C-alpha cells in the first residue's frame, strides 16, 4: 500500500471514531476562534470612520490627536470624549457636552450645520484581557449583560481572559510537545537502534536527569530571571522529552533485529534512513500513546506554575491565574466554575482526539 493510500485509510479510521472526530471539530472551532482573539475581544475598535478616512486601531497605533484631541498618547476609544470626537468629526465642544453631541451626531446635523458623521465597529466583546473595566459594584463582579462571565478581582473581563488564555495554553502545549517529542524520539531511536554501550550510557544519564526536581529548577530560574513565555517553554521542554524515550527505545530494540532491517543493512542503506523511514513508522502507535500525556501535562504544568506564582506574569491571560483567583475569592463561585469547565473541556477534547489518532495508526483497530 502506498503512503497516500495508507494515510487515507488512517484518516477514514479516525473519522469512523465518532467521539474523536466530533472532539476534533469542537476543538478546531474553539482554537480557530481563539487565534483571532484580537478581533473577538478587544478594547480597541476593528474599524473607525473619522471624517473622510478609515482607521484600523486594532492593528495600528493612533494618538488622540489623530481624532482631534489634545494628547499624543493612544486614544482611549472607550472614553465618551473620544467617541464624541469621532462621531462629530473632532468638534471642540466634545469636552463639554459629549453625550449630547453623540446623540445629535446620529442625525449628521449639529446646530444646523452638516457634519462628517463618524462611527466605530467594535469587537463582539469590547474588552481586552488586560482591560480594567469600570464597575458599579466591587470586583469581582458577577456575570451580567456587559461581562457575560463576570470579572476577576482586578475588574478584568473573565470571558476575554478565557479566550486569550485558551490560545496561550494550547500554543504552549503544542510548542512544548513538538520540541519534546522531537528530542525524545531522536534519543530513543538512537539508543534502541545502536544498543550496547551507547544505550547503557544514555540510560544512566536519562535516569539522573529524570530524577532532577524540575519544580525546584523552575523556582530558582524564576527567582533569577523574569519568567516569560519562551523561557517557560524552554524549561518545560528540558524536563518533558524523557517521557517518549522509553517507548521509542523499546520499539527500536524490538525491531532492529527484524528481517527487513537486516536486509536494509545488507543493502547498504544508511542507519538514519533505516531508523526514521523503516523502523519509526512501526513505532508510531507506541509513540502516539504517550503524546496525550505530554500535551495535557504541558497544559497542566503551565496552569500549576501560574497557580503557584512561578509561571507567567500575573498580567498574562492564564487559566492557572484564574484558578488562583477562584481560590482567593470563594465568594465569587463563577470564577471557579469557569476555570473548571474550561480545563475539563480542553483536556477531555485533547485526550479523545489523541485516542482517535492512536487507534487510526494501529492496523489492528477498525471501526464500524
């Protein structure tokens, strides 16, 4: 069977696994929407019409002076004065009676004079994950018409932070999993294929590295340097790649004496070609079995570190930081319920998807 036909059969097997296929669709929709988080949840408009020009504040910086104001700092589009300037074309009277002028500007005529009427197109959620909202009640505030999932204890919109946090968690897990898998598969393949002293020495080194307390290392590093996304990715990758070494090594130790491997050696095929073109595909089922643990482990580790205060900065849209707020604000149950629901949904979808991928690569598995 050609590679194209084999991949088609695997895809058909995956589609027949309804739980995995439906989970993939739901996850793809959620993750796809989160990739456009700036267009869904933002405190800057998507498009602004001011006089005869069009502006895209969501992509570019515009000072208040651009819209007839006095300040060189970025325009705060939620302020009623800035909204009045845009709606009226920059009338100076906006500093005195902005609400009245905004209502009059809807007709395009103010004081008998025709004006260049402006407008703004806002995202569905007019809050960025870092926006501090103005509330009539103490924060954290319960869900209402303005904040569908309420706000946290610093008056930031929970739904906006969930959307950005979902994207951050998934991208973090994907990057860590890809890097850790590449290292783990390569080391396991070399160990299993070469065997002997190479395998013995590598195993002892992996045992020592695996016994290293990763949490203490991360705590020490966070005390020396300011933790950011890529530093945390690097640290998590350092301690995640060993998970795949064992299963890949075992498959290569088993397969290196098979007849097709011996025949390839006799024909002079290079070791790397034998390892990654002929042996590795047969070890994919065992490899894919471990991938859900790496992906979900990366998400859980990121959340745990943020919960403990050793992960990303508190300003970052983190699901772990939301869990910490739920612990500190027991009078706001919506925080805990939201964090639990998002974690449960995300981890369940990923486990179901990888379970389907694993079964699709297993030739013994078929689905009716």
